[in-house]
């Protein structure tokens, strides 16, 4: 009888151990780079290790479909966050407009007029952080559009303004000018990771 009981306990424990254990999984950050793609110079790509040091698992993708699929698959087992840079913010808006709900979202140097047009309603927006440079000269991401986005969001959006200075750059929408924070990434990355940790 003792042998039978031990056997049953062993089988039960084996069955329990076969189930996936998710408690130790790190929260996942999905990074969607800008128009240049997942290249080393992109603001998010070049800071992948910064997210990892802050305690996040990281996935980089340029596919809204892949990002949406990952959020749907992983959200039941851990927190999943969406961070889009420039054109990636626009892709993130497309994902959110389809009813996909990450734990929170971050838009970096985005085109907020297009974000609003794509989403249609602020009801689709999770708690969101906007990270934007006050002197961003890219015509696609004018700083003046940030306040309209905040008002439209009905309290769902917070803003982290950046104001670091740097050398001139011929491409105002490139990764080395104000649009990309002059490669002075510590402060914007700290703002993003601090926000994500609270959601």
C-alpha cells in the first residue's frame, strides 16, 4: 500500500512539474524600431542591453503582426510591454487599434497625428508614456503635436520631455539628432524603464 501511495504521489508530482511554470519569467518588452529597421544605430536597438540590465526580456521586431501575436501569446504568463520608436510608434498604434492590449505602451519621437487617426479612439490605448525631445525637427514628429495627443488620450498618456543638446545633424529624422536624442540615451531609457516598472 505504501508503494502504491508513493507511486501515485510521484505520478501526481510529475504531472504538476510537466505544467509550465511562469513565476520566474521576466517581463517582456517588444521593441519596434524606426523607419531604418532593426539596425544597430536605431535608438531602441542600440539600447537593447539597457532594457536587459533593467530586468526585462527583449524582443525586437519590425512586424506588427509578429508583435501582436507575441502579446497575445505571452500576456497570460507575464507582463508584456510595447515600445515603438518613430515609425515604430505608428506600427504600435496599428497593433493597439486591433484590440491587442499590452500592459503598457511607450511611444518615442512619434507622429501623434497619425497615431490618433489610426487608433480612432483613446479607448484602445493602454497606459502610455510619450518620450519626446523638445527640439525634434523632424516634420513627422513635431513636438507641438504632443499636447494634442495628451488631451485626446483622456488621461492615459504621460510625457517625458527631453532637452539634451548635441551636434548638428543633416537628417532631422535620423537617429543622431534631437529625434534620436543626440545618442545621449541614458535619460530617455531611464524614463522608459521607470515607467514600465510601475505598470
